[in-house]
C-alpha cells in the first residue's frame, strides 16, 4: 500500500522564507493570514489528507463509482470522508466572507489543493470542481445568484460542475449544440447531452449545481453565440430547500483509464430550467474564469501526483536490495546494496525532485499573482500580475502535467517489475496522472494559446514584463559569487527563449505551420527558463539563510544540491528545444495525410 506524508517543511520554506507572504499583508486576505494561522491550517490539512483521504485512494480506485437507479454511488468511505471535509470547513477557505467564505488567500487554497490531490486525486476532484464553479458564480453572478448558491457551495453542501464537452465537440466549442430556449419568466429551457462531465453526479452532496454552456437560438454562429447557465440538478424551492429533479439525468458513467473514484458522467439535460450567468452570448468569457482557475488547479495535479509517487519511490529505493554500488559495497554486511546507491536510480529521483520543488515554487508564485489581481490597491500592480498570470497559466498547465506523467513513470521505474503490479499503487499514480494533459484544454491547445494569444496580447506587454522580471534578477545577482554558475546558465537559457521568440515572430507570421510546429517546444522552453529563475532564486535564499545560520542546515543544503542538479541536468534541454523550434514545420508537415 503506498503512503503519503504532506511536504509541510518545503511548503513552509516557500510560504514563509522564500516568498515571505507577510510582505503582502496590505492585501485583506493576507492580513488575516498570519504565519501562525497558516501553519495551523497547513498542519490540519496534512492530518486530514494523510489520515482520512489517502487511505481511500487505492480502494477507491479498485471499487470505482457505480450507477444505480440513475444515481451515482461513490466508493465505500467517500461519503464519511466528505463529511469530514465539510465539517472542517475546507471548501469555504478562500471564499468571499460576504457569502459565508473564510476569505483566506487563494495561495493557501492552492497549497491545500496539492495535498488533496497527492492524497486522493479522485476524491479531490469533487470539491475541486465546486471551487471552480463558485469562482464563476462569484465573478459573473447577480447578487441574488451569489446569495442563493455561494453559501451552500462554500459549505460544500452543494457541489459544482462544468459542462462544456459534447460528443462531437471537444476542443472546438463553437460546434456545440446544447440549446437554451428562453422562458417567459427570464429562465431558459436547457436541452442537450454533455459527455465526460467530472463529478457530474454523486452521493456526497444534496444538490449538484451544473454550469452549462449552451446556445440561445438565433444568436451568433460559433463561439460568439455561446452563453453560460446555472442548472441545478434539483430545483431549489423559494425557502432554499431542495425540490424536484430539474430534468437533469446521468446517461451513463464512462469506463476510463484512471481517476476511477471520480464519476465521469454523460449528462442529459431535458428542458432543464437554467439561469443565465453573465451576459447572453458571452458564455466563453464567463467560462474562462472557471477555466483559468481550473487550469492552475490542473497544473498542481501534475506535481502533486509526482510528489506522492516520488515519496513512495524514495522509500522503496532505500529498502530494495539489489546489486552493488559502482564505487564499492555500501552495505557490506548484506548480500547487496539498496538500489538508491545506483546513479541511474538517483537520476530518476533527482529529476523528479527538481521538477516537484521547482513546480511548487512556480505554482505558489502564480497563486500570489491571483491574490494580487483580486485585491491589490494599486492598478498598475494588478495589471502586471494579470498579464504575467495570463501568460504563465498555459505554461504551468501544460509543462507540469506532462512532467507529472513523466515523473509518475520514473517513480514507477524505480520499482522495476513491482511498479507494474497493482498492489504497490504506482501504476495507479501513472494511470491517474494521464488525464491532466488532456482535460482543461489539451496541452497542445495550451501551447497554441501561449503563442497565438498570450505572446501577442496587448502588443507583447506580458512577454516583455516576463523578460524584464528575469533580466532584473540576473542583473541583481551577476556579481553574487554564492550563485556559482547559475546566473550565467540562466542568462544563456533566457537568451535562447528570446531568440526563439524572435524566430517565431519572423517565421510564424510568414507560415502559421511554423508557429504550430514550434508551439509545444516553445512552451517547454519557457517553462524551463521560468523554473530556472525560481531555482536560482531559491538557491540564493537557501545560501543566504545558511550564511546567516538560520533554518535547517540539511534541508537548505539539499535545496542547493537540487538546484545544482536542475542547472546541470535539466536546464540544458533548452538548447535542444531552441534547435527544434528553429527547425520549422517542413518535416512536420511534409508527409501526405494518407501516408500515416
Ligand atoms: C476523465 C475526463 C474528465 C473530463 N472532465 C470534463 C468536465 O468536467 N467537463 C467538460 O466539459 N469536459 C471534460 N472532459 C473533456 C475534456 O476537456 C476533453 O476531452 C478535451 O477538451 C479534448 O476534447 P476531445 O476529447 O473532444 O478531443 P479533440 O478536441 O477531438 O482533440 C483531439 C486531439 O486533437 C488536438 N487538436 C484539436 N484541435 C486542435 C487544434 N486546433 N490545434 C492543435 N491541436 C488540436 C487535441 O490537442 C487532441 O490531441 C473530461 C475528459 C475526460 C477524459
């Protein structure tokens, strides 16, 4: 049975030492979140994820969800675990206090999300979808809608979903057919079928609030004619109690590769009563609130699954006796050494470690940008955070989820054949991880979003702000001997990204296939430069603390060694990426479609 221990030490280092969250206490949510309160929340979250959610992960995967008499039943123990989640008040942690939330920083919500996913991804998705839905209702809802839905959803008594996908319409939402016909009372009749709906139905809450994309007849063609609707599974009576079914039913449950404990439903809407959220035909804008939040949430799933897989691989590597160390026996009294002595096993563990810790820093930074965009008193600071966040969200979603799969696979590899056997739990991590590059916009689409929308947006303001952020750091640390080779290596990698950006500008316009062929590589190049920036800066902080005699010496020295690994074993990939970008589309597009 795999185990999980929440990485509280690393998170505390990031929140308190590296990012020094106290510096943001001019923002209302941070003013409330004192270091002591953050630590108390973190430790409580560690307890509940380790002791309540994690033990249900493997049995939940084996049992899965089932559909009985039109209702979805979650695996044994999920209902009781969910009740503990409700009692702990976790769902409303970052919610708006005006509607019953606790007003804590989004940054903290994001940390909680990591722990939940590491412990039990399938379970974590039920509250995760609710969080996304509350964000959309909070941003786009009328006061009446906010008062009606948010308190119950913050209390986790009602859950939420997002309904975009239809059988013939995935990436290209302009094709969607679900119809919304106006009723005389201002509501709409929603009719259509949605597929692959996560947490579409279950037995954990008394109601499910669906957010549904649909087209109002007579509206503009394509994505410009899409509107967003709130469609409760059960009608809600005037006194707030739960009424009859609202024409919403589960057609079937998808049989799938992983996340078996999360119900992926075919949802039928049969003249269900729906209420417009935001403006008519502006559904994509409203949905994007949910999707951006969700994309960050999915990015976290990437390193969260890597974290738990890595923890188990590290335990196994210290335990499994096989072969001798190349430099002579490390365990001479036994017949063989533990496999952790082998450089190839170390390579896998170090690659994972450098990814996970770098990714965690990037995600927490993104969380802070979310809080700044929502609360900062200074418009310029808000705008800059918004621009950087928009630029980096597809990078985080795509890179972290691709690497999450790779990391889960490397962790499995450390187990040899035992990794392939179910009882060790490693194959579940790999199966579960595989959905993240697919949903919330496939990773290919994230890359297209980055180069097609985010780079040129506002005359390239975001990418300029990004280059400036990293260049300013390089300039400030050039003469810092303690940074060793990191700064020159980071500067070279940044140069490659700048050159690749220039190449894209010159060659992407002339032939859009050049841009399309380069998009995935460019996104990964930007991810590595960003991670290099955070690794260099974390190393700076670790060195500073060591010099000042502060903190845990072993922990800080491990940070420095991992930084070293990142700079010499991972960042060099930027060279190859630049070459691939500049190779253009000729060989990518050269074959006739029929030749494949
Ligand atoms: C377990 C699971 C849970 C899900 N949960 C939800 C949910 O809660 N709500 C919801 O609405 N949906 C959900 N989805 C659906 C998911 O978001 C879609 O599967 C995804 O958006 C891709 O759509 P598609 O499957 O139709 O693939 P397609 O759109 O058919 O894409 C197929 C391939 O072609 C590529 N491609 C397509 N168009 C382009 C293009 N223009 N440029 C470059 N490449 C392109 C894609 O990247 C992909 O690799 C879920 C799916 C699964 C499997």
